[in-house]
């Protein structure tokens, strides 16, 4: 088999077989952000996109998995084999509660052979070896911790670490890389199992996005159903959860499995362990327009997020001036709250998301916002 060890983990852990890739999640930094922050990596037209947008502090005001775990007292380390500045990866993790962010520049000094690197950076066997040492250090502290890793070998065209056994049936660089990472993953898990804290460690194994076109495509079966891989080990929940979901559901699901209570909720994400009623995985084009505007105007560097004393009901809160919004993208409506200078609600009303989108787009063209004309509380 190509991935015998992953197959075994799937049989013995918790799996989610219906996790789909959606707009704004189809490359590494996008899948990372969406799975951590509960919103796709989408911005309004005219802003930087792709691998450049996170370098400018995009979504630095969003509340993400790292922010919540930081407030819950977790010590957090990110380790990745590529350069940290690529796609703004290091900045993202630093902006969202991580104590140590270690990329190629921080880790390569520990290499015995400085030439042992691939096009992207560290081979996976090197990263897993270093990560095991970091795990033992964190676990020995006796405090809650989060160790997040990003492997590289299965990036195109596929890189096989020298410590691996080559995939027998076909000499294909991508298949060799996948087979290799499967071996290394098993070794890593067996290694950290030796620490007494492992029994209390929830391990999440996931793909950042679906594989892009590569030289192994021709071996896919015609009816191959491509879904994101998510396996959870050491969870109190076992078996298979068939609920349909997306990247945006991963952070709230992990927090649920960790029994971490948090407020407010994520913009689009829901826990797949205890899914919300009437909250579908996919949203329509109008809602994507709203998400773009919220990401760009309220959850990013130039945004002004309301700091009002509003009780969260599990939806995301944004604000501007003397108004605050609870956004409900999946039901097509939002609730607007007028607040006083002390952050208390004066009055409220419900509005249609399409109206809100149109008004935000109109105000983006103006120097002064006209929300007071738009929100008429006399009619509420």
C-alpha cells in the first residue's frame, strides 16, 4: 500500500471523511489560515492576494485557534521546513499567539549536513526529528502546549527523505514522497508515545489542501473522490463523523475535542463534533462577497473592531464607530446593535446581508461612511 501507516491510523482514530476544499482554501497559506481562523483567505478586489497577502498583516485582528489557545494558557510552537517569510507564514503565527515560530532559517543551523535540503527547505525526516525533541521539551514542562508542524516532502514534484524506503510498485517522485512521509509519520508518533504525556495529547493529522496537479495524477482512479484528510488520535470521540465540512470547521472542532470553551464563535466555522443546526458547509456568492469585506475591512490591519460589551451567541462580532454587527452569513441576515460610549446596547435591528454588502461597497468608495443614513433605528 502507498500509505499503510496512515491507513492504520485512520482505522484506530477519529476521521472526518467529508471535508471539502472551497474557495479561498486551495493553497498552503490559505488552507492554514482557513483551518486556524474559521474564514477563507479572501479579500476585496484590489488587495494583494495569493502568497503575498499575509505579509501585510491580513486578518491580524481575527480571533484564530492560536489566539484562543494562548488565552487558555497553552505554550505554542510552530515548526516548518520552509523559510518563515514565505507567504507571510511566520508573521501569521506570531500575530496569533504562538510563542516560538521556527522556519528554515531558525532550524538549519542544527543540520549535521547543511547541504541536506530540498528545493523548499528541510526534508521531512529532519523536521520530524527536531519536532520530536521539541515535543519532549514541551511535554516535560507539565503545562498545556500546542506543537504545530508543516511538512514539505509531498510538495511538487515530490521529495523523498534519504532515511525512507522507496515505494516499490512505481518509481515516481510524488508517490515516493507520499510513501516516505507515511513512514516518517509513524516513526514520529511512535517516538512521542514514549513520553508519559502522550496519553493526554490530542494529535491532529491533516492535509493543508488537496494535491495540486503533479506527476502522480495519472494513477488516480477515475472515480476517485478527493477530500481533505483529517485524523484525530487520542480523542475521547472515536470512529467516523460523516458531517460535511470545510477548512473553516477545523479550529472549532479541535477546540471542542480539547474541551476549550471560547467566545465569540468563528465567522464561518462550526464544530463537526457538535454541529450547529441549519449551518451548511458551503455559502453562496453573495455571502462570499460579505466575507471578503469583513476580512478586509474589519479583521485586518486597518480595521477598527468594536470592543463593545456584547454577549456572544456563537456568531462573529464586528463593529465600526457606534455600531456593532453579529454576522449570520449562513442565514442571510445580520443583527445591528447601536452602542453607547461605554459599550452597552442602546437599540438593535435585523438587516439583510445583501443590503449590508451593497452599503459596505458603496462606503468603500467614499471618504466618510454613511451608516447612520443606512441604519434607521426608529424603524426597528
